[in-house]
């Protein structure tokens, strides 16, 4: 779930038909890399950079619902953004919507303040 409520504008990314099940794509949105993943017909959007070593997650491997970062093999559940290995991490999730004309749009969720 998103850490905070997004309040900025939605940004158009691509047509929904351009994303195949099991696909992931990277987009530049508001100077941030956003990873868009389609699994089981659902589209999810997260920060596109691994929180471990700042590697682009689109370069990783998606096996079912588990995304593995190419650098140090950190793994994330792409349905929730929660880390599988190691545990205790979570990708920042962004709000996604599909417009009536079939466009995928995303709204960036604010970053959670550091403690």
C-alpha cells in the first residue's frame, strides 16, 4: 500500500495494451524512475530503483510475482512491493489508473520522511 496519499497530477505513461502480462517497463515521471509491472492482468507502479544499491529494477528478473534485482538479488513481491529476501524493506508504491480510452496513468506518491 502507498505510504502516503498522492496529491499531484496523473501522468500518462502508455496504452494498457502495450503492457503484456509478466512485463515490466521503466518510465521517467517527475524526474523519478517508475517501474510499471503487469501481473495477472493488474498493473502496479513502484519506485524503479532498488533501495539497496540504487540499481534500476527493470534490469532485474521477474519470475511470476517475484522481482529479483540484478545487482545483489534482493527480491520483492510485485503485488505489494514488500521485500521477500531480505525481509523488512518495501518499495514505494504509486497510484495507477486506466483511463476510459485505455491509457495507463500514474501519480507519484510522496516519499515517507526518514526518522
